[in-house]
C-alpha cells in the first residue's frame, strides 16, 4: 500500500478583461451569449484548447505569470498564475498551498444561468483557469496524504481481473454485437474521459473505475476485429485529473495511455470512439464542438429539463446532433459499474 496526495478543490483567482469598456446589464449579457450559441459557432475548438495547453505548460515551467483565455465574446481574459501562494484553512496545524494551474469548464447552462453570480470579468468565460490546492503541514510543509492507493502490481492485477470478468459477461457480448453490426465505420483510436482512478483503495470507486478502463480495452479489441488490424494499430487514451502515478503505470502496462487535460480532448476526431461515464465537466458539449466521433458511449439522452442539474448536461445543440446524426442503442450495464448510458453510432 502506498500514499498519494490529492487536491481538495480548484481555485480561480482574480481575472481581468483586457477590454476596459463597461459591461452591459446582466440580461443583455445573457441575451448576447444565447445569440452566440444559437448562431452555431462552436464554443470549444482544438485551436483554443491547444493554446491553453501550451500556456499551462509554460506556467508550470515558470515561463509565464499570466494565462490568457478568450471568452465566447472573443475578449481576452487574463488569469494570474498563483502557484506557490499559501492560504489559511480551518484545519488545525494545516495550510493550503496552491499548485499547478488547470482548466475549469462551464456548460452553456452554467454560463447562462449563473451569469449574475460570477465575477463580471468572467461573464463570458466558458473556460476559466483554476489551480489545484493541497493541504500541507504548516510547520514541516509536508503535503497531507489522505488517499491510500494500491501498488502498481495490485492495480495491474485489478485491471486484468476486471477485464476477465467483464469480457465473460452477457452484457459485454451484447455490446460487441451492437458494434460489430456496423463494420462500415472506421475507427482510429479510443478515448476515455472522466473514468476515475482504479488505484484508490476505496472499493466502490476502485471497482467502478477498473471496469470502465477495462471497457476501453474491449472497445479497442472490437475495433481491431472489425477492421481486421493488429491490436497496436488502435491506441487507447484516458483523461482524468484524479489519476495518479500508480494508475498511469498500471494503465500503460495494459495498453492505455493516461493523458493530462486537455490532451484527451485534442485526440478526438471523427474516427474516434469516445467513452465517458458520469463526468463532472460538460464532456458532451465539448466533444461535439470538436468533432463528430464515430461512436459515443456516454450518459443516455434525457429531456433537457431533467438534465439541467447534471455536471454534463445535454444542450439544444447536443440533443439535435445526437438525434439527427447518430443512431442510439441501449448500453448493457453490468453490476452498476457504468450507469444509465447509451451507445451512439454515427449514421453514414
């Protein structure tokens, strides 16, 4: 057994709009955002994510002290790099240390509904820059470790065992039948988003994540069989900030490369299989702004009002795309490891 530190939550610092002009009233801002959305212009693009990725790297390396992100109105907002700053905490003998910057994603619903609650400088920002914060001892400066993780051999064995169990279920065979019925689709890679950490020792989280990563391997196997190509021809990627070094090592041994945000999104194109399970960011809105992937396996489409309080809500644009471009199939859940998902296969 090993110990790993985990961040408590993210912190978004004071941001500054580079346009000094006064902002209009809140209702006018909401109307403006709505009109931009209704125009069909994607709010997320690979150019935008790539630009932020480079800035995050430069900020971590100490090269820049400000990260510049455009809002949906195309006005640049500057976020200060706060790495190294220290804040008090009610925890006795502890303090909060700010570490690496990271991306905070807002759904279009959050952008519209919470406009009056945000700093006015962030009124148009669907992408913001936050920072991970960690507890540490106020005297020794040692980071507090409250998350035990399995060793690499244990995590690897869990993933192998979960794969064996999953592969022998009727649900897995049903999924294979669904996908094999559409051998006309071309698949070049598999991307998993928000699948959690299977190296944690908390059983419910551990098993769920292990089965979800095992599904990535199943999807790769199916895709290779459909196209009669070798296993190594189709790469498998996963992105989740909760993954630690044990996850990364064990997953890589199994053929899954763990990526940092936003690299998982940048891998997605029209020949990708995307799998996401109960994410806490608006995955569906981001993915369908970036591409029309060949296969999507994620939360089943519901009525928009029922989805409103989800961290990954459908939007009018998402609903229209899924209904018009994709064919929906029931996802065969197993032992509640996946939840109420659906398989969406793009129509030719």
